[in-house]
């Protein structure tokens, strides 16, 4: 006799109602995730003017890019600068304030000349909408991100319960791998696809949970690995209007901390932090963070804590662009999986309900016939 906790019927109901009840969350989250895997390519296709660069070499000092971006968005503050990581991509600058105080905008600059190619709302366009829907369901981030995190936990539960339902103790493992588990295409596709995609889909769900609850994730990882304190947000305390250090000198100081370093990003000092933050890429593709004091020019290389490395790995796994084309393809399949499982699972549920519905209709029809027969036997006055 199967213990109640391990009863297949209990897990089937959990699996069923999580799938049917939360499909309206999981399907759009999955499909927008597919779009975000190809975000640079989609953005280049949708807005070619942003990528109409005249060359691949970022030949201007950092101050030129910062000044061009600030001049193009009158009154806005430049909160960060990023050098292109791919050939043919522009330099980008994050802007806040000015004529659009509630919007974060991105300035696209030509690397060789520093000319502004375009300024766009981060939440606008296909990529902006996809990111807003995927990250927080287009709700305020304070609780929208948590809803997405709980959706990831529900998806992980469905993966685990699905694996439990997939196995049958009385059937050999190799027989379970056969395509024909039932007479219908939908059930065969549901079972076969569910098994082979379970591990990567579970990984995507788990990493989604960690991104949905970043503070809890940092606290949990901090229990067994060192995690550096969170860096203040770019807007924290307001940015310094006239920093003491020249931006390019800051970048040069940071590049002198190692061999073969290339600048990735530059964050100007704030009134609270009063230091520049430079992210540099090493020859191996890893990144390191360098802090430069705005007053003295003192340089500090931040050590990469083990916990921070794990946090970065979780994000890279979820984003699906940093581990080669094979993993990107797997992530794309995971993005389509909730739609496939919802459609096939719904068909399986409807087929399961069909005999019960027919039996109920037959019983109602028989009851009406019996009532009609009884009424015909009643004496007529």
C-alpha cells in the first residue's frame, strides 16, 4: 500500500493544478525569456540606427562619451558607461533625470567618434517590454519580481512532480524512454519532452527563483561562502556634479592593475560613495572591479568573493548567452517548454474528463427518461 505522502494521485493533482492555474504566468515568462536570449540581435534588427557605427574601436576618452551623452539629454545625469563587448556594437550610457525624471534611458554612441546615435527608454521597444514582462510582469519591481520568483518555485515544483509521475515502479527504465506511452500524440510528447528537458528546465526555474529573491539568495549563499557587500545603486545619494578625477585617468588607473585588461563599464562617483567604479575584463574573459577614490585617486582592486562568483554563475546560466550556442539553444527550448506542456497537459486533462462527462450526461439523460416514464404512468383526471 502506497503511503499517502507518496500517492501518485496527490502529486498528479498538484502537478495538474499548478500547470493549469499558473500557465498565465509561466507561458509569457517563458516566451519573453526566448526573446531576451537574442536581445542584442533583436534590438539590432528593430533599431538599426542604434548600431550604425563607423568603426569597432572605441577611440575616444571616457570623458567624451560621458559629455556627449549628457549633452544629448539636457539635464540628465549619466549614471554609467559601458564599452562594447561585441564587434559592431555601440558604446552605451545610462541616463536618469532631466526631462524624464521617472525614466531610465540609454544613449547609444559611436565608438570611434563619440557621436550619439540614439537615446531610448529602457522600458520601450520590444526588448524593453520583454524584459519588463519577464522580470516583474510589468508590475512595480518591489513585488512584481517576487511574483516571478514564486512562479519559478511553482515551475520547479512541477518539474519535480512531473518526474515523479513519469516514473512507474512496475515498468523498466528503458521502456519508459519509449515514445509510445499512450495512444495520443499529446501525452507521448508531454512525457517524452518532460523527461529530457527536466534537468535544464529545473535549472532555469531554480536560477529564476534566485533572481526573483536576490536578498534572500545572497543571505543563503553567505551562510557558506563569502559575499561582498552590495554596491550602492548608481542613483544612491545622487551623483557628483563635478568630480575631481578625469574619467579617462580613472580608467587608465584601473587598467594598470593587471595585464591585458580592457574596460567594460564605468560608474561615476555619487555623493554617498565618492569613488569611481570600473569593471575590467581579463584575458580569460573574467571580470574584476576596481574602485578609484575621487579625492585622492587611490586605487583598490576588489577581491572576488566565492559567493559573488556563484551569484554571477547563477545569473549567467539563466541568461543563456555566456556558455556557448548549445546552452543558448537549450535555454530557448526551456522558454518554449511551458507553452508546450500547457497545451499538451490541457489536452490530456480534457481526455481524462471526457468519460466522466459522458457518464454524467448519460446519468442525467437516464434520470430525465425515468421521470418522463413515471409521469406517463400517473392517472389523468
